[in-house]
C-alpha cells in the first residue's frame, strides 16, 4: 500500500479507470470517453475532455474543461484559473482560490464532503516529513553548532524567544511591503523570503532537537547524539501534528520558537562581536597612550 501511494505521488497516473489520478510537477489530461474518480495536479494544469466522477483540484495550476467535459463534483484551482468551454457540465462548485479567500477555501477543502481525499493529504504530509528528515540530517551533520546554539537559546529563555519569534513573524509582510517602495528593495524580497524560510527550517530543527532530547530523557537514555535527538523530535512532532484541533497549533508554536531562537542567537552573536571589537579598540587606544 505504501509503495502504491508513492507511485501515485510521483506522478504516475493510475492505469485502471474510475481511479484517482494524481500528478506532481506535470499536467494531467483526461481524454474524451475516459472516466476517472478524482483528479489532483500539483504544479500542473488539468485538462478534462472526458468524465470526472468526483472532483478536480489543481494546486499551482489551471483547469480547462472542454465542451465534452463532465465533472460530478467540485472544480478547484489554487493559484490558477478555471476555463470552461461551452457544453461542459459541472454539478459541483467552481472555485478559484486566491490570497483573499484562501483560508475559507481551505476550510471547504477539508470538510466532510472531501473525505475521499484524506489519503492524498496523508501522502503529501509523509513526503514533506521525509524531505524534512533528509534536510535535517544534512544540516546537523554538516553544521551541528548553529542548531545547538539555537536550541540553547530556546532552552535558556523560552518566553523571550517566543516573543521575538512573534515579532519576526508579524514583521515579514510589512518588511516586504516596505521593500517594494524602491527597485533595489524589490530585488531584495526574494532574499528576505529565503532568509525567513532558512531561519524557520533551522529553528524548527532546533526545536525538534529539544523535543528529542526530552524524549530520550523520558526513556532514560540521556546524552544521545544531536542527530538522534533531531530525528526523534521530528518524528514526535510529525505524529503530534495529526492530533485533531491542536496538532497544527503545536507545530505553529514550534515554528515561532524556532524563528525567535534564530533571531536571538544571531542578535547575541552580533552583540558579542561588537563588544569584543570595542574592547580590542579600547586596549589598543590605552596602549598607545601609555607609550
């Protein structure tokens, strides 16, 4: 079953008719006369000539319904448009999701009428988790010190770190808006987003290291390697994320703590460098006066 899920998620279409069709990073075309159950494209366009007995969803792509298309469920395009030819039949709702109504649309996607898609979201979550494990392993192996420094800052002052994390999180959008005022600022927006994503990643891995360390302590297996702490923490956080109602909140708290930890660590390192630099200048000045 797990292999079949990975096969679908990698973009290989189902061979049997009346099955779910999923593709990541490519377009999907439902030929005329063909019937499928549900269609999901991530980063690609969906073109329907035939029949979709369920719903059609394109994330990061558009949906084209030709004159022979028939869709019994909903048609949803996230970040794209829906083009409907004359004669196309849709029994459900047509929805183009943009920034203004994305929260309401996601709530609709996750309600009971979409329960048939639960396995798709489970596969996507698993792939993201495996990717996180891989990145965490590389980061901790190559650069363990930054992760330990951030986790140390979080453990030393968790409330202070959380407060700074909220400040950083709230400041992201206003800073991006300010950067759009000048041409040079617009060029720097991708850099800002890269720094934020990298900081959130490092910070979340540091939070996972703390969780894993506490987990091993509960198991009475102290002083494990940082890599093992991170792996255990990520596994715990991934399972906690599936807890209804509170799982996503715990992950958000982890991200905020991580951002705050990175900010406090960088700020502390900068202040320490300035203090050391100023002390060096003072000693040089004092030495000159004595001579």
